[in-house]
C-alpha cells in the first residue's frame, strides 16, 4: 500500500459514518497516481499528487453538467453545493463519488464493449460550446509521453537484462515514428470533440449498483481533443492480436450506429485510428518495460506482444492508405 494513514483518514472523513465501530472504509484501489476508498454507497478518491486542481475542478464541473447525465458518473459535492473537490495540506485533490459496480474481471464474455462504444459516441457528440469552460484539453498524448518518461527513468541506472534493453529500444524507435501531436509535442489535429482520454473497461461502472446502466468514470484526462484516441486502445489490442476480431467489429459497429463522429461512418476506419492506435501501443509497451525493470523480471506474454508490435512498426506514409492497421 502506498497511501499514508493521514491520507486514508482524510478520505474516510469524506465518507458516510461507518455502520459500526469496527467497520473501516474499504480500499478499492491504491496506486501512486490515485487512491479510492469506499463506505456503503459512496467512494472518495485522492487524485494524482502532481495533478492540477484547477484543471480537475473544470473537469468536475463538466461531469456534473446536465449534458453529461447518463454518460459520465456525476461527482458528489464536497464543500458546497457546487464544490466538487477539497485539498490536502500538500495540495492533493480529493473528491467524492457514488459507488458503481465495476466490470466483472472473471466474466470476459460479459464485457460491455457495445455499451462502452455507445457511451463514447454520446460523449463525442456533446456540444463543447454549451459546457462551463474553459475545459482543459484531453490528456491522452500527455499520458503517453509520461509513460515514455517512466520507462526511461526505470532503466536509467543501467544493468538491466538485455531483453529489457532491447524492448526499450523497440519502444523508443516506435515512439520516434509518431507525429509530434501524438507525443504531446504539438497541438492535436482536431479539438472539437469531448474525449474521455483513457478509455478501457476499468472505466465503466453500473450505477446505481449493482445493475443500473453503464456509465464512464475517471475524468482526470477528460477534455477537447481527437475522439479517435478514445477508440485507440481497443483498436490497438485488435491490431496486436489481444482483442478478438469479432469483439472489435462489434465495438466499432456500435460506435458508428450511435453516430460516433471520431471515424468515418462506414468503410475503413484506420486512416483516423492509425496514429492513436500506434501511440497507445507504445504507451502500453513503455509501461510494461517500466514495471518489469525494477523487479528485473522478463516481460510476460501480453507485454511481449505489445513490445513486438512496436518492433514491427514502420514509418507512417505521408497520407495513410485505407489498407488496414499497421501497428502489429
């Protein structure tokens, strides 16, 4: 556990009183970039220590806006009717949320891929001009850049096994092939869609629990950007063989049927998905190496697959041809 006792006490103070003196809040997640605890129907979250509270406050206002009802899980007030965060003494943001039932990890066939796609389509169709602003930009490319920094830091002392050094070299080469915007080194080509920024199945819950409708959670990366980024992780998994073709087809079809504007309504979607899918593959591979390095362990099968996909990447043509994925 990375959370201090003092932080846990602060989080517990945002939750309803426990049912009895021996009932302590349940820790649902505890990572360096976020801690979530639960008591009954309420959860409290400590956001990343290096996050910007002003940007988070803007994103919380968006999540609470009526236009996002039925799409994003709305935050609960913390300090006032419209105050959705509070700060620790060292400036770390804390928030409150309704509890939602997550996707069952032991039921892969029941994963709500189509529901996720429809939620994304609805999110991408929200008129940003009607939201309380300004809304900070979607942080997807910035997260990819941080993954590369984390990998480089993990490998900096040297002395790691040769396979990890080889893997890191493949990741660096694939990273260098990406355009500047996908590396957070330039503005994205489009900023007209409201994006989640970090879509995966862990970002969905049923609310009210346990069998309410699916909603998106975790708005730390929410903002205007290229909506293709939200489709890129399942696209990358499909292209690297980690997601079955029929699941990818169902996901894409559901997104298009719901009017999702991030890709063309029919035909080959890859001209719009190629760069974000590559970037998410590189991000995933960089994190795999970063996690393996401190333990001096080899990459597992899935980690090897994404690194191998990086090694197979070729330079992007000036104009992408609709010939299918080229990320693995």
